[in-house]
């Protein structure tokens, strides 16, 4: 077997971090040795950039600046974590990847999808083998996200209409890339969601 690159996507508060961990546990039960990572972050330099992006005032950065910062973090993540793991035949599970930038900055924060895709093609040039989009009611997800009180709630602070646009953006993405994107009902209990994700990964 060769390592697979799997991303989990979805709106804020949809359970990506929890389900990423559950998927890693599932793959370990099958004898795999997955790398569990996240974006922005996943490598030392990328984690430093993360703090610039997820903390502070919602209007701290323009969408264009966000695209550049996310791409810089993603390049560090790709070089230092993702590629070495895949080269060692390890699966990579990432909580977010480029699809988040396509939706958050490319479609929701501005009509910048062409810019996102152009920079991605030049600086990253990699897509996951499989993308699981955790889908749920934005109002429920937003209440979950704010309840965490993590200090990394810059995007939650844009409010419910923003989260509703995000959900529509992820649905559109699933239609655009049907060969690698699978919608997962994330409003069920965590065990049911984890089982659905495991079935999707095992069947892909």
C-alpha cells in the first residue's frame, strides 16, 4: 500500500478535529501509521503563521492577504510534513487543506477563486486523494465553535450569514470535484459520523 492524502473540510464547529482523530484511530486499527495534522499549521513555521490568521479582529486582513498567508503556511506544511510522510508510505490526515481557501477566501470573502487557484497551482500543485466534507446546520456549528472559547475564533466572529455562505460554498465544491469529495452528515452523534467516515475511506 502507498500512503493516502486525506483532508477533512467543513464549516467552523462541524467536528473536523474530533473526526480527524477518530479517523487516525481507525487507520491505526488497520495496521497503518497515519500522520495527523492541520491547517493552517502542521509544521513549525506554518504554526507561527496560524496565529496571525485565526486570532485577532475579523477585519485584521484583507481576503487577498489571507490567501497569501494561508498559501505560505501550506507550502511549509507540504514541504516539512505532508510530502515526507507520503514518501515514507504513511497516510496523511489533515484538518483542512486548499479547499478551505477556495471557499473561505475564494468564494465567501470575495470573488477571488481565480486568484486562489492560480497561486495554488504555482505554489502547491497538490490535491488530496480524498476529501471528506463534514456538513451540518451553520447555526448549530457556530454555537459549537463559539462555545469552545479557544481564542482562535476570528472566522466564527464573522457571524451566521458568513457560515451559511461557507456551507453553500462547500456544497458547490463537492459538486465540482465529485471524484474526490464526499459529503458526510456531521449532525449525527460522533460515533455515527466516525463510522460513516471510516466506511467512506475504506470504500474509496
